[in-house]
């Protein structure tokens, strides 16, 4: 008898990609009887007048407000300001315009607005038994629409991690009702993002897919999403510099969506947990940090994840013979080398002395609860010192 046991729920999301993607937005808003939309973006996006005109034209008299203070790592003060804009505009939907920071800021602001409470009262935290617990957030949330500029895995997620700049804490909010209702991948918007930002976001999707494929799950549906995400990133990441062609950007967006969806079922893994703690303390984007940490975390996981790493080797290893876990690691290192990913933590501004602080934060990260090999504080410190 088979021992397979799968629970795979696919959340509804409507995807529009290509030249006419944005033309579908009014129809989608009509479906939900939306009348008062607030756009949430970063300041740099607001300076792209051609994009602003496109968004204003598409939304018409539905545009009730615009918050352009979204920024890297979604700091809590910016999220609170976005809440004020949503409230003042009496918003009945949100359009996140930009990359992961805009998406997360929009989701987190919608949670704080609806729940009417401080982020620390709503966030994932340790229960009395020492386990990480996400409280149920029951209030209805504003529908989330995403007009994407980068290939961020945030499209598919229900979590919204914001950062307290005073303490350095990563405050994680989780609510499935804030998943994107729809994602629009428009070539004009996609072309606004600097190549390095697109590359870093795509590397995050790549790392998330590799992390997910190391999990001990037995879900062929999730594996299909993650393996195809890997194929897409491998095929299209090297073509990013072929400007002004926007197809690589749109293809990488689809890869990020697949990686985000697949890792929802497998977990995101050790490289993700560590990058959440390292990234805000570095001088590069989180996606680059996660990719940098990937080979070392793969070696750490190699024994329990050996059979799963064979799948990575099949996709990236070009049929190389030998130990397939080692082939997978070498192949990943090759992809990262071609993408110009730094090798050492010192190369991205991480001080040797803050490694214990990084580990403190990583041990409280939800991603570390879904790993093929649980890691002690000492093991995490050793791993980071080796990468330093």
C-alpha cells in the first residue's frame, strides 16, 4: 500500500502577463466591485512618469490615494504611514506597484488597518511550549493586486515580514487573506527596475526553489513548481543584460511566482532563514545574500537531503556523473558564479563580531522550522564563520 499523504491547496490568483496585461486591471476590479484603490509604491517608482500615467489612466476615478514610501525591508514606520493613507482614503483595495518591498508593505499595512492593533500583538512569536505560533487574524482584509516590477517570490506569499529599525527585529505577520488576488506583469513596469535589482530578486527565487527541493516533503505538485522555477531562472537569468528586451524580466517573474507557490508547500529552508537575518545587516539585497549562503547550507543538509538533491542535479548538473549531492552543489555554485554573486560575508559588509546576533534572529525565524536538518546555535555560528 502507498504511504503517500498529501494536502495541497492552491490559492486562487489571476495572472496577466505581456503587452496587454494592465488592460485587464479594470475588468478585474469590476469583478470585485472595487471603487477606491490606493496604490503603494516606492519613491523611485513614483518618479517614472510614464508608469504613473499608465496606472492613473487604468484606474481612472477609482484612484483614491497613493503612498510612495515603501522601501527596502519594509520598515515598520513606513508601514504605519501606509496604514494612515489607506484609512484616510477609505480604500477598498490596494495595488502594490513595484517589487517585494511594495508588496509586503501593502500586505502589512492592510493587516494593521483591519486588525486595529500593534504589529507586535499580531506577529508570529514563541508560545508557552517554545514553538513559533502565528495568531489567527480574523478581520477581513483589503484585496491585494500586484503590478510587478521585479521577479519577487512575495507575489505568492501570505506572510509579511516588517523590520523595526530601532531594534533590528524582523516582525512576521501571517494572514492568508492578504495573498494577492491578481498579479500583472507589464513590460513597461518591468523595465523600470535596475538590472541588479532584477538579478537579486531572481536569485532569491532560485535559492528558494533549491531550498524547497531539499525539504523532506513528498509533494510532486510542489516539486513540479520548484523544478520548473529552477529551469526558468537558469535559462533566463543570463539573458538579463540583453536590453531593451523585456522578455527575460517577464519570464523571471513567472519563475518567482512558481518558486513562491511551490515553497509554500515545502518550506523555504535554512538559506532563507539566515538571509532574513543577514540581509538587513549587509550592503546588498536579501536575494544576493540568500544565494551566497546556498552552497554552504546545501553542504550542511547534504546527508538527509541527498536523495532530494539528486533532483537539483538533474536540472542543473547537465548529466555530470558522481555523487549527485556534490554535483548539485557544484552546479549551484556555477550559476552563482556566472551571476556575479559574492562568495564571502565580509564582501557584503558583515562584521565578524555580529555573527552571534545574526544567529539570535535566525533562530526565531519561521523558515528555520522547516529544514531537512535542524541546526543548533553552535552549528549556525560555525556555518556563518566558515562563509565569513
